[in-house]
């Protein structure tokens, strides 16, 4: 079995791109489109699932339809050292246990630059979004020195896909 960090073939890239654009596309359609056998597509997808190249399948949703707003939280870490057991706890479980009700984490990134982390999430309103900062400050606040909360007005692209309601962007420009 190939390690996850090894390069993938051009055929595998085609299949990954197809899944990224539409994870519901049938194996038969992909096989016809790319001129591959159905078995080849299936084997590649299974291999991707086994080595965690594919972590899961998600739909790209319109958060407004669910009454949610999208937020981006930039986090600057303090210089306070963290012991290994605390690092493990924070990474594996602490963040999830701190989430206010009705707040849904989308992505968490560790970054290099002016801020050390980015958390993107959905919340019904700004007050609920600010509760995440309160929870972080109260529970692991010594680890952070600065937070910057941004509310997304409209997504022009999401998961690499163009928003089908792009005309709504015009009023924001």
C-alpha cells in the first residue's frame, strides 16, 4: 500500500477531482467519462478511503436555509508553553466540549503568519459566535493572546465550487 504522502497518478487525480466536484456521481458515470473500467474507479476510491486521502463525503449546503451564519475566527497563540498531555487533550477533545449549543465547527487550521489558527464555523447569530471566544477564554484562555472574529457576508466559492447564487454578490461589491 502506498503511503498517504506519496504522489498520486494522473488517473487518481481525475477521480479525486470528480469526487470533489460531485461526490454523488456514480462510478458508472465516472468510468464512462474517463474511459476507465468500473472496477478501476472502485479500487481507487477504496484505496483513497483506506489511506485517508478521502476523509468523508459532504454536501455543500446553503447555511442561510438552515438559519445559520458563517464566521471565521483568527486566533493568535500566546508564548505560554503547553505540556504534552494538555496538547493532546486540546487537540483531540477539548475544543468540541467547549462548543456552545447550535454552533457547528466547519474547519480548524493551524497556520503560519500573523495568526496561528483559523476556525471557521456556523452559528445562528453574532452573540452565539462570540460565545465561542468566551468559552475558549474561560477554559484555555492563557494559551491565546488575541482573537479576531469575522462574519462571512456571502461565499463566492465553497469547497472549490462556485456559489449558484453568485448574483447576490453584486450588491456587496
